C-alpha cells in the first residue's frame, strides 16, 4: 500500500508538471 501510494503521488506530480508544461506550450 505504501509503495502504491508513493507511486500515485509521483504520478500525480508528473501529470501536474505535464499539464503545466502543456499550458506553457499552448500559451
């Protein structure tokens, strides 16, 4: 559970960064 939780957090962080980069590229 702990491992999956960390992976989930990392995934969320990566998705957040991707969204930010996508927004920057769009703008």
